[in-house]
C-alpha cells in the first residue's frame, strides 16, 4: 500500500504490474489520456497503485487528485465519462497511456481537451 491508499479491503494492484512502475516521490505515475480512435491527447492525470487498479478493473478512469488528496473517477460529477479501452506502460515505467472513449469534454474548463487553445508558439523545425 502506498502513502495515499486507504485500506479499502479490496484486492491490491497486480504485483507484476506494480513491480514495473517507477513512481515519483509521492508514489504517483503520470497518466496521459488519449481518445482511442482519433489518438487525440485529452488530458494528463496522476495515478497511484489504487487508482491504477481501479482503472484496470472497473472500466472507468480513476485518478489521484493531488489538490484534493482523494480519488476521483472521471465523470462522476460532470457526466463526462472516460471508458477505458486500453492501458499501456511506457518503456521507463514512469508514465501510462490510457486510451479511452471520452463522453463530452475532457477538460474541467469545458473544452474537448486540456490542450485546446493553449499553444505556446514553438518554432517549428524545417
């Protein structure tokens, strides 16, 4: 059990999966969320072992909220649900790619993605 996870009485994250994760000092792994069919990047969230276990076993994406210090399942209050299609671990074990079927906007601001209208104007190499 990591530092956030309460003893929920539920099964723990598969030890084979847990052993592959490289967590930050707070016990978290970055989770990039992508629309499964269009490959559009929707948002970034954070997961600890319990949030990942819930995501892998319940079919809905669950995050650890760093600001509220609690679990939140995307869409429970907004209705903008993320149905899990696939979850992959990157080569270093420190990031997850969560492919979803997104209902409604992914961003809490109401935009489709958390990256809409936020281009920083990088110079494009030619």
